[in-house]
């Protein structure tokens, strides 16, 4: 029996639209290849996590994406929903609501920027949600890599939180003030080339690390 929906909020890795902060030194095509590898590693970890319903909230054109056939194959085992909303904060809140409407379970949400996640880490993080109203996984840059909500309607509080800022994590905690929040381990989001190299070094056997090494991006 599923304990929660495990939601991945993802962007189709289309050259010129995905991981643009890796450019330069990467080309738009190279950055999209790295993004595709990160998404595939993330989906692999999600699909091997026991006791969850895998859901992907997707935006962008998958048929224009790098490694589109591989991604489409992985998505066959997921519930796929479209992102909706004018801002990223709105799309996150709506993704929680739409996932809850589909499966009626608590929602544990991650992105595609942490290819170092493992089935064990995800399972343990979902388990933590059973003892709290919410759990938050802080990111090293001040944002967050995971948000779990026992009551997914609490995601409405995200609508007023500025995203992709050094204080996003702190503002998310403030928005959920009054609720019991468990804190998960800190992870690094892959937002720039320095962080990409750091994450790849930590998980050398992933698609992500292989993609970065194959591209031969200068150090």
C-alpha cells in the first residue's frame, strides 16, 4: 500500500531552455544533455523507492528534449500531469493539489536538480513525513530540494514564497509557521558548473556524472 505520492517537478531538457546556468562553459546542447541525465537518475531513484506512487509534473516539449525516448520510457511507470500556473510558485502549489486530487495521499515533492538522491534517502524522507505535518529538505544554496506535506492543501502557502532565491528555504519555513516541520538532510542543487562537478564527484556511477565527463567541459 502506498504511503505517499512521490512527485517530481520537472522541465523537459530542451537545448536552450534547460540548465542554462551551465552555459558557459557548456553549450546549450551540452547543458540539456546534463539535465536529461539528471532527470533520468532522479526518475530511476523514484521508481525504485518502495511504497510510493510516482508522479511527474512536467513542463516543456518532451519530443524536442535530449534523450526523449529514454525519458518517455521511464515516464510510462509514472502518473504524468502538466504543470499549470504563471509563476514557479504557482506551478508548485498546483502540482501538489493536482497530485493529491489524483491519488488522495500525502505528497512528497522533489525536483530534477538533485541526481544524487537514492531510493533509501527518499524512502527515509517519506517515512519522516508520518511524524510531522511537513518535512523540508534544505538546499545548500538557501533553497530547498524536497517538500513533503501530510495535508497537500498546505501547498497553497507556497504561492506567496519567492522561489530561486537564497532565502527561499527560510521563507518557506515561515510560510508554514504553526505547523510541525521536520528537517531533512541538506543537499546541493545542480545550478552551476561548480556544483555540477561537486555532485558528479559524489555520485560517480550515475548517468549525470557520465554525461558531465562525456561532454569534456573544461575545468
